[in-house]
C-alpha cells in the first residue's frame, strides 16, 4: 500500500531541533533500505515528504509514530495508487 506523507513540524526555532533533524535522515535511510519507503525529500523551509510502501495501516501507524518521536509534527497522509494498478483497473 502506497502512502504520501507530508510533515509540518511543530513551530520551534530550527536551531533548537538541529540535532533531532540529524537523527531523521538515518531513520529515513533505514526505511528505504528495508523497502518500507520509496523516497524521502526535505521540504523547502521546514518539513519533509515521504512515500511509504507498507503492507498495512498498522505498519504506517508505527512509522508515523517513530517519525513523530524524532520530530513532532502534523502529518497529512494520502493513499496512492501505482500507475500499474491504475492501468489494470482501467483495463478491467
């Protein structure tokens, strides 16, 4: 199951969370290495965007909690459909 996740961190001074932000990228790389994520990008200014590929909502919930534990944030979550799945659906 694909999900686009957009984070908006809680308002704090960037210098106050610099060390926490350094923890985020190794965490993200681990998710890429384990094939739980397709990509991660930093947003201009603040926040990040990720595309997760997880087997269940429970797994997504676990990942969002881990992410929020590193950097408290508000998350917008959008379920996605892969191009292949859309084409299969249209060809039914």
